[in-house]
C-alpha cells in the first residue's frame, strides 16, 4: 500500500473543505418539495423529512392528520371502512364553498371535530400510516444529496492534501513496512488518503499524528486500533 506523510491532519483539512462546501439547508430542501404547504410547514416544525418508522408515527397528532392534506388522505385511505362506520361521511362539498360559504364552513368544522375526537380515542389507528408514504417520502432524496456532498468534500480533501500538504510518499514492502527518509523534525500525519485498507467488511483509513525528533528515527504501527473504520455498506 501507498502511504502519505502530510504536514497537516486530514481531519483539519476536511473541516476546512466542509466549511467551503457549505451545507444543504433542510428548510430550503423542504421548500422545494412538490407537496402541500401544510406538509412543508409540518416538516419544518418537526425538523423531519423521513415519513417512515415508529418515531414518525409518534409525532403525529389528530390536528396534524386534519391540517395536512397528505396525512388526511393517507389516514382516510387506510382506515376507510372502519372510520366511516364510526363517524359520518363529510357533509361538505367543494361546490358548496361558493354557494353557501357559511354552511360549508360549519359542516367542515363539524367533520374536523368528529375526526379529531375519533383519532384521539383511537391512536392505534395511526399505526402503519407510514406505508401510505412510500412514494412520497423525500428521505431517500435527502440522503442522496448528503451522500453527494460528502463525496465532493472527500474529493476536495484528497486533492487539497496532495497539492498543499504532501511531504513524502512511501509504499509498503511484502512485510508491510515502509519508511519516509530525510525528514525535517516536526509534526506529521500518516494517511492512506482515498485508498482504504480492506479488513473484512471494514475499509480502514488512517490519519495518525507522529512527531519526528531531531536526529532520531520515529516509528509507528498502523492497525485497526488507530484506524478510522468505515463499513463497506456505508460507502455505497
């Protein structure tokens, strides 16, 4: 393997690159989604974009179901027959909103109140609601954006390290040994940059500091104990 001696730690270089790359703003991401304003406001309020799992279900209230069109549609779709057996169908109709707005408003509020009471009395009816959001859930898109950002940052880290902080390069022999010669005394960091060492399902990277004293040889053993571990799955 090739190892690189750097005059600055990769972690410090990465922090600098992350700052210059900027972050993907969650609220801005939510604002660009093709969903209702009610769902956007709910996501921003709860700082949540993953519409799946028990944690998501626990955050839902009767008011949320009523106020967010996607939640209401999913809830009535899932609970259809059982729900309508308990409370009546909505009495209000869209064309009534123009013809008789006061009546429309009254009927709509009556339905909302009835539905709210039903949900509060039957919280178990919310279970499994996340299954209705498989196609709508923006979480995978958000994670893709984060992954792409990390990939760009990593590329810049390696390029910047090679261009500005690379002191020497050494390649290990068959015994796994390598040496950097004729170094100026000082503080250095040993790294394998973007070429991981494979150890089963782990991909090992190093960013190990070492002080080189005057007129002496400094040595260090790189192992899984001082490596930064990344699983094979996490790299995809």
